[in-house]
């Protein structure tokens, strides 16, 4: 287990852990927009930059993305030096120009002393911070219905050719992981609409509430071998059913 120093604290973490994970385990807050523990590190937002050095190094401390840099024995990490904060301010200044009305960006900018962007505000403000969480999640679950398209100021997240994506199953994984609520959808007990596609819902056979889309249910059955009966129950009814099964088993054991 590597032992290192972060902001003057001695920290021990598991082998292979990143500096971000090491800092979090010690209660040290490092801002990040593109990191999620369920996904591989990406290093896209550059907000988690920290300074690293060792007593044996003869060079100046390096600026590295803490989500990508592995924790090592003897490493000395500083997460809030003026050099680190200055680098983060550049990122947040640019983000504030792109997303001037996004509360998450506004809060992080204020935390770093920025009330207004020094750049020209986008003529078409957006809540999309290009963190990539949605596309990476969609790829991770094997759907790959959306992607990052275009470059520069015109870069955005969208389906191929901006058309309703045939691969989408309406699972809402992209919308639920989005940190700013940018991805819009509409859902009720009968239909769900997202990315220009409307899906029929599977309604729980016990309570009648919407469970998942029929497209997602078909995918779970075909690709993952989930029993058809399982997709016909909502999560709440599944839990009640499981609890009732355990209760009956315990009662049977008591009789025996």
C-alpha cells in the first residue's frame, strides 16, 4: 500500500489508487467535473490538477491530473497552491463563458474567485460542460447511442448526424449521470421521450407503474439473459417480493 503526503497529511491507499481517490479517502476536496467512480478515469476537465514532487526529484513540481496519476510511495502532493488554483481558474473562466447560467459552474468559479468570465460569453449559452460522463456511460453499458461531435466552440454531445439514435434504448443512464441536468427527457407511465425518440414503457404487472422501456427490456432479455418475468416488475415490487420470500423461508425454518 503506497504511503504519500497530501497537503501535509500522511495518506495510505490501496495499490493502483489514483491521487484523487487518495485525497478523497483523506477527506481532502479536489474539484472535478468529469470523474465518476463507476467509470475509467478520463482527465478531460482538468479541474483536478495538483502539484506533485518527491524529495528525490531535482526538478520543479509537476502539474498533473489527480484522477489519472497513480499514488506512489514518497510522493508529495499539494492540491491548493496558487499555481494549481491559477490553472483551475483558466478552465473555469472558459467554462463560465460557455455555461454562464449553469449553477455548478458558477459555484466552482466563485470558489476560485471568479464572478464573471473574462472571455466573450457564448451567444448560445448551454448547460453542457462537455464532461463526457454521458457518452462514456453510454459506451460503458454497450449502447453507444451518443457521442461528442464537431470541434472547438461548436463541439457538442449528440446522436450521429443529430438524428434520433437507433441504438438508444431510453434507459436514461446519460441523463441521470449528467451533473448539470442538461439532457432533457419526458417520461410517464406509458411513454418516454429522449434524444428525439419515443419509447413505450413496460408497466409493472403488480402495481401498474412504469418500469423500463420495452426497448431496454428486450435488450436485457436478449443480451444479458434476464428472465422476462423480471422486467415485468418495478424495483419496489421486486424488493417487496424478495422480502416476502425471505420472510416465508424464515417462518418455515422456525416451524422446522
